C-alpha cells in the first residue's frame, strides 16, 4: 500500500511539472536530409453553409462556386445519400495542369434544413491572399437555397514541421 502511495505521489508531481513539452528536434547537420512524417495537408477552402433544403431537394438542384470570378457550376443529382447525410465529389476543370478537388458533404440540422460542407482543394501556387469565394445552391425552380461570399485570409499550415511541406487553407462558417 505504501509503495502504491509513493508511486502515485511521484506520478502526480511529474504531471504537475511545468517542463513536459517535447523539445523541437535540432536541425539536421549540413549535407543531410530532414526526415518528414507523412501527415497530409491540403491547400484550399472549406465552407460550412446551412441551406434551406433537404438532401432530396439539394439532389434536384444546382451548385455554383466562384473564386475571383472564375466559376464552376454543377448539378447535384449525384449526391450519394448515406441515411440522412450525403456525399458528392465533383470533377472540376484543370487549373495549372492539375485537377482541383471539389467535395460536398451534408448533414441535417436539428432546426431544419441541411448543413453543406464545401471542400475545395488546389495547388498552393493557385491561391492568393484576398481570393474572393462565392458559393450558391439553387433549387430546381431557380430559388436560392443558400449562398455565401467571403474573402480568404489563408493560414499557413505545416503539420510535418518546417521544410516538410507547406499548405495554405481558409475555413468559413455561416451559422443558421
């Protein structure tokens, strides 16, 4: 019993120690390479937008996303329903020789309607501070179900540390 109390006291004092942070490893010696982890990161924009529609109504409608006046429009009938949620990956035209990633996912809101997550990923070289995003969801009758306009202030992201890949991302959230 006494040994257990001593161990508990040691653990508690160790946990209370202010120097528990793991120190940054020193840079590699000149002429060697840095070993980077494989944590992925993507450059682009994420938007969470409430829309006044069910998943079925969205599937009948259309979606438009513009960045700096260059617009992409798509029908949404391909939304794959998974219970009350949906997922759709859209094929976009090439940017700088590569295909950007466009994914939409949905979840029902407790107050009614649906929250749509718009995820747009592209090469970091394509993005500039101050990019203007415009997103619109329209019903089959042309009525606007949800819309957003925002100016990007991208955050630099280096999940693997310096010199191991840099991404730039902006997150927008419109509340119901």
